[in-house]
């Protein structure tokens, strides 16, 4: 097996194989469902109907399995599309994650600043004051502990 192929071609090959399998099984099911109406032959014997019934059950089971595999493949493709290849071998992965963390922290700080300014303006408009509570604030921690002790 040639490992130099990109992973997307393997996914597309799997997709195409599953779609072809689903179509083949559906065609076989339609043929089995109409076996008693074939031409001038009388295929309505109990034996023929029994064989057709068992064959239909097997084809339905195969169709169900192929559809489940196609849905799992679709989910995998979506995960790869959204998250990218989840490879631990990426040398820049740590740097990318650190940059994302820095970006998230700076955006959160900007949003908190905007929200704080709005709340401060609202409080001053009504004659009050406003201050942001932080996790390190002992008064906030004591109030939370007192609230849980009741």
C-alpha cells in the first residue's frame, strides 16, 4: 500500500466505495422485492418467497451497516475539516496553542473592559459605583462561602 498518498484521497476512496455499496444493495433489494413478478415465470412459490425474504433481510442488514459507516465517515471528515488533522507530530502545535491562548486572553480582556465601562457608566448614571469582582477578591470568596454554609 502506498503510504505517500494524501489522507483525503483515502477518505474519498472510502466514500466512493460506501456509496457504490449502498446503491448496489438498494438495487438488489428492489430486484428481490419484485422477484415474483419476473416475466412469465411463476415465482410465487413458498420456497422462492422464503429465499427472497431471507435475502432481503441480509441486504437490509448490509444496507444499514453501509449507511452507518457512511455517516461515521461524514462525521470524521467534518472533524478533520473543523479541527484540522489531529496530529501530535506537528512541531508547531505547541506554538499555535500558545498563540491561541494569548489571543483568547487578549480578546477576553477587551470584552471585559468594554463591559466594565458600560456597567460603570450605568452605575454612575444612577448615583452608584461599580467595581468588578475578581477571583482573588477575599470578600467575594467569603460571601460565596457564607452563602454555601447556610
